[in-house]
C-alpha cells in the first residue's frame, strides 16, 4: 500500500483529470473507481492515525480523547 501522501496526490491528479471533462467515458469510470479506492484507503489510514493520537492522549491511566479541530473550524467558532 502506498503512503498516505502518495495516495492523496494521485487522488488529486484523478480529480483534476476528471474535471477537465476531456477523458473518454470508459477511462472516466476507471479513474473514478481508482479514486474511490484511494479515498477509502486514505480514510482508513486517517482513522488509524486518529486511534494512535487518542492512545497518546492518555492521562492518569484513562483515555481522554480530545477531538481534532481543524483551524477552519476553530476560526468559524470565534
């Protein structure tokens, strides 16, 4: 399995190619399927990373999961 960054980069390339609208239908379907597989792989890897972060946040022997808040969400709350 390729690294997360490689999968994400390939996914971005596929999206750009599909957005151009110059790809024949059959190739579009193949690219779409590849993109869905890459998206799923990226999601699984992120979920695993999230689990590792929660483990690292253990305090006093108890897991205290702290939700990740992207800077966009934090800015919206201010």
